[in-house]
């Protein structure tokens, strides 16, 4: 008989330091304690989600009190810790400083790992991707602990335990994967292969305050009051989806995770608090059955123009900073300033747009949202 995957669900009302420390300790104890995942003398990398350097109240990254509690628990195991991530923009150290994680790490004597340089790793067991370039800080560690944030995402609907490892690919190489994996199914397969290669020992998620709506950067805070822990990233993300009142079958990485043996979304044993206590019917998540990207084929142009969700710029909110143009991985670019005129917002050529939503993900001014074209709305309504 198959043993179900375990997810520890721990209620935590606020980011008050003592409460968070107790909640993290409880979650780890339910899964066997920190010593199960880190032995004395091992070099253990704590990998928080550092999409971009922003203050902690924006809920883009795990809160510094959660980060501190995780570091303290694993320091007590006797492991030698380091931490890091590769952000969408800027240097890893700067991305860690704004939300307060760098200050915590410095105070506890935990160094920043090298996430700026990478090495190519062969992965013949990969189902889709046979080699990855991985940050040296990841390769130099004996084990990886993944620390994600409870958030929505325009492409994958949920950005959680599985997607957090995308930050183990350094710098601009992430944009290259978006260009190569030009639909959500391929991108999801790549994420699953990446997790199968890296094999994080434990996945932790900060959902005390979550992000709903226009995630993963510009959404609204939502109090979920929960921390989650699991060795199975698919089980964790499926549990989070259910808390969002989102059908896990609509989250593409979960389908491939289960198909390729990364995890199980059906047989889950919940430890700690009941999932039902955290289900939020009003949580703003994408529950539309429409795919977020178009599959290649003769109908691709029609689908992109009239059915598939697409990024849209709010001209009043746009500051013409050009971040969206810079991050766009399409070649030629799917959006740019018309004839070099920075007096108006960039404009899209949707036939070029691969629907990776990198522009929406990284816009610093909440000026880009994802909208469903008219025909898509009518089809969904029908």
C-alpha cells in the first residue's frame, strides 16, 4: 500500500517573532525535526523566494521572521548554513536586503551563497531537459531547503514549492528558458525536471500573509495565517491550491509532477491543523479553465488574438521605465517603445508574445495585468 505524502499545516496568526519560531519548530517536529534534513557539519543551503528586492510588507518574499526561525532551527541541527536566490533583476545581495533577509542572515552569521555564477550540469534522466546551468552556491551545498511564498502567478496560477527552484538558475538564463519553453506545459515540465535534478530535502512555505490577484509581484496581501512544510512539493502546492479555492488540476506543474514521479497530489496526509480551516472562497486566483498560453499549431494566431489571456499595460500607471521591454525574452521582442518614443508606454505585438508574462511578473509599478480577450470571456461564460 502506498504511503501518502505528508504536509504539515500550522496555524500562525502574525509575524510576531516568538509565535513564528514556535510554529516553525512545530512544523519541523511533525516531519521528524530539523535533524532529519540536515546533519552536523553538512553545508545546507536555505533558498528563499527573492523574485525582486522589495520591502517585506509587499509579501513578495518570505517574511524575515520566518526566514530567521528557519535559520535558527537548522543551525541547532549543527549544519553549516548559507542562503541565496537569483532574482529577476539586480544582484542577489540587494534583493535579499530590501525585504530584511540579509540583515537576519548577517546577524546569525549565515553567508550569502554564489547565485551569480553557474555551472552546466548534465541530467540524462530529465524527461524534457537534459542539462541545466545551476548556480554554484546550489552545487556547492550538500542539501537544499526550499523556502517559498504563498502567491498567485499569471503563468502557472500558483508560484509555490515547485516553482521556487527556478531561482537556482542564475541571472538572464531564466529568461532564456521562458523563450525556449514557450507555453505553460513545456515550462511546467522544465520546472519538474529541475526539481528532480536538485532534490530539495524539504519545502517550507510562508502563508501567514499571502498574495492574491496580480501576483507574483503586484498582488494584494491576504491573511492566510498558515505555514506549510513537506518533503513533497506537489502535495504542498496542491494543498495551497485548495486553500486558494483553486482546483489543483488547473495548475500545470502539478500534473507533470505527478506524472513524472516528483510528488503526489491525490494521496496526502495532513499533519497539524485541518486544511478546511484555511480555505478562502474569496481568494483572488485564476480559476478559469482557459489555458494561460497557446499551444503551437495552425490556430495559434487566432487563439492568441481572441482567446488566450494576454498582458495589458495601464497607460496611466506606466512610468515608461522600460523594465518590461528589458525582461521580454521573445526574439524579436513582443513589446517595445514605438519608434523609440519613451513619451508613450511600450506597445505589444501580440503575434510575437509567447505569453510567459515576465513583463507582468516584474513590472515595478503594477502597471501590467493579464486580461482575457473578448472571445475568451464569451467562451468561458458559455
